[in-house]
C-alpha cells in the first residue's frame, strides 16, 4: 500500500470556524509532513513530524496547529484562518534516513485538501 | 542561499522527446529529485539522482552533473497524459527532511 489518504477533499470555512484536516498512511513511514501549495507555486513546507515528534515548524502562524496521534496519523487543526490561507494543503510521508540515504527525498503525497476561507 | 531554476513552460509534440532543465545554486546537497503534478492533483515522485549520471525509469530519465550544477528530466515518446507541471528539488546537507523546490515547469503537449 503506497497510498496517503487525506480528508476532507474540499473544505469551505469562515474566519471564526474551527476545523481539522486529517491524513493517514500505512507504509510504515516515520516522517510525515504538512505542505501548503498556492496555484502555480511549488509546495511550501509547514511542519515535519519524525517518530511522532515535531521536528520542523517553518514559522507557521499559531492558527495552524499540527498533531501526530500515532505513527500513521497526522492532523492539522485550523482556527481563525484568514482568506489568504486559502490553498491546497498536502500531507506527505517518507522513510527516515539521515545524510545521503535519499529516503526522505522520496516523499509520498496525499491528494490534498482544497481549503477556501471566506 | 539555495535556489533552483527551471523554465516556466515547455511545449512539445506528442510522440516527441523533451528535456526539462534544472540549474541550481546551493552549497551542497544530497541528491536531485523530480516530481510530477497534474492540474488539481498532488505531486508524485518520479526519480532521484544521488550520483552524477543518468537514471532511467521507463520513458523517463533523469540526469545530474554536480560539476556543472545542472540536472535534467528527459521524457521520451511523449503522451498527452504527460501534460503536467514538473518540479526539481534538492535536500540540503543541513536538513534531514526539508526539500528545496524549483518553481516548476509546465509541460504542454500538442497533438
């Protein structure tokens, strides 16, 4: 199984709402990522979890709150978002290797959640 | 800083061969990756070059030359379904996880 699943596929929310994005993988990968992607741009890294611990937080505003309940699941909690946060939110996973292993260069992406903030 | 440059758009004819270049300025990296992304879809890993030279996977090949700070993705026997955006990416030696992405090349294939 080389699939990363994400729910929901689409989400429309107001600026006062609280919602969560969910991601799941069963490939035994111990690194999981959240990316944000705007149209015609490359993915922009938000968070990395390695062995269920937050490894990288790319100075993301606190209205985005990640959570990694176990090695297969990754959530992104959203609260008080702004219209400029509208984007495609991608979850990815990879094996963990340090140095020149290359495993973390091979990332498997889920289909994404298309988020619109009104 | 570290940056990767790709052409913003490339046009080719169905059945032909096309090369998408990626030039980079980086102090050091582990390898060069290529990802494909169709409109409305998610990035899909295509290939990884850790060493200089050519890696072949079916109709797709990828090349890396560290001495020339240059790599490319070669697509042969183009099919309409190859119309997509293609991103090159590298992982710097100061990170186990973070990829530095090029801006992407939109490949347009005409019949």
